[in-house]
C-alpha cells in the first residue's frame, strides 16, 4: 500500500525519518532504496547528520547547492585541504575580548569601548569589512547567539543587547 503512493509523497514521508529509519527502508525495498539515493533533499539531510551540522535557514541557496557546498566542505576537512585562505588586517588596537560564532568574528578595541566585527568570507573573493558597535561603558565580555537569534550581548557594567541582522 505504501509503495503505491506517488514518489513525491514517498520522498516527503522519507524525509521525516531519522537515519536509522532511512537505512531500514533502504534494506526493506529496492524501490525505497532507489528513492532515498536519488532524492537530493534526503541525501542533504543524511550529509548534515554525518557532518553533525544543521541547515542554515538564512542561506538563500537551493537544497542541491547547499548539498554541494556541504560535500565540498566535508571533503576539504577530510583531506585537510581548505578551499582558500585569506588574510584580514586588523585595523585597530585590540584587547583580549573576542569571539567567533556563526561565521562572525568580534574583537574589542584596546580601550574596550567598541566591538569591531566582520562576517568571515565563505569563498574566495568575498569582501570583508570591519563594522563597529560603540559602547559608552567599558566592555567586560561578550556573548553571542548569531546563528540562532542574530543576538549579541555586550557585558559592561550593565548588560546591553545588540541585534545584528547578518542573514542575506
């Protein structure tokens, strides 16, 4: 009965399964095995699981493009060959307050009254541009949740919240 459903519906159902369920379906039926192997969306989800990664909803790429990018990234790690390297000059005197998350690097200035930040490049030729958040109080520490909430917490003598919109 299940195998009589249209392939598009079967793929939608299969996408809801965890990895163990997918592997069980592949062993159960040649037809389901074929659908799983041919579905880019399912293969992308399997690759995300294998990479212990999550889909980035801010990324405006198709599933096929995301799958190719993830595969390329994982291959680079496997063979320890980065896709590219780049140098980004630090144009200000910095202190020890810094953080890196969600592809965003933050670095305070030497007086700890400003946070300089930039979105790290994801491919050769991406522009990098330092931006600044100024504080009227001395920055003690920072906390980030860029990927999840586009939120930066600036810990000073009182807590300041800054929201960054870094999604394209």
